[in-house]
């Protein structure tokens, strides 16, 4: 697994992921709006949701965004525990924010004529998008926030010394 | 001593040692004491709330020089 030490590279990767998720959700939305009713539509819906579920499962087992900045360790040290706690708290706030926004939209649509009421297809799109975004949220937050990493001890010595000065120096 | 060796001795990830060096992370008292034991130095010689004076200046001063 490649560890991306540069924060800008990690942020670019996260941006690409999330833009991709949004396009995928829009594609699903288009699929729902074009399909008809009856058994073919039902089978199509089931395939879309099962396909998304299997895809997410595969990605979560093989490709974790948090590994681009935190090495796979069996035991987290004190800094990593702090990072995890902050990340989970931030994820919680984002999820609550999404739910409040949806609640606001449905309430506004109920009472205000110029606000469009969400249809069943809208909810399907929102559910797909939320599923994709929220699944990767903690990993994405860690990868987004972690500063540029110190070089790995497995890297060649010359690369390490170029990237970072030696630990102990007699004079500066 | 490499980061990896120091990290193993104090029981943290090597990246945490890197963040400590760069001042991106403030250690717990427990970790600070462990580092102090490894280096055999008092805490105030390893950590400070103010930036440390370069060793070259301290060396010159100890030799009686008034200016670096």
C-alpha cells in the first residue's frame, strides 16, 4: 500500500473520489428517472443497490483512505488516538449537518410553495450520495487534515535525508 | 539514533516522533517522561514553550564570545 506523504496529493485524491461519488449518484438518479415500472425496473433497482453495496464492501476492504496517511498498525499511539477522536467528532458533526439540511428542505417544501418537494427518486439519489460520502468520511477527514508526513524508515537513507534533516545535529 | 529506534523505545509510531521534531504535536506528560528517560536528560532540556537557542550560540557563549 502506497503511503502518500504529501497532504496536497492526499487532498487531490479525496477531491477526485468525492467528485466521482457525486457523478455516480447523479448517474443513479438519471437511471431512476428513465426507467419505467414493473419487474424490470425492480430488478434494475435491486442490481444498482446491491452493486453499490458490493462495490463499497470491496473498496472498504482493499482501499482505505486513512492508510494513505496513517500506517497500518495494530496499536494506535497517543497521537493517533487523538486524531481518531477528533475525526469521529468531526464526522458526527457533518452527518448531523446533512440530516438538519434535509429536515430543513422537507419542512420548507411542506410549507412553502416555491420549494420543490423531494420525490422518491430524489430520496434514492440522496440515499446513494449519503451512503457513498459518509462511508469514507472519517478516512477522508484524517487524510485531509494530517500534515505532510515524516519520511518512512523503510525508504532509502538518501531519500530520507533529502526529505528531512537528521534527528540530532551538533550545530545549527 | 533513528526515528524508528526512538519510536520503539518510547512506544509510539515513528511518524509521531517526526511530528514531535517539527513541533506539530505536543506530547503527553507520560511520553515526555519516557523521552527524557531515553535521552537521560531533564524534561526542560528536551521540551520548551519557547524556541530553543541554537546550540552553536550556546557553544560560543560558553567559550566566552560575546557575539556569534
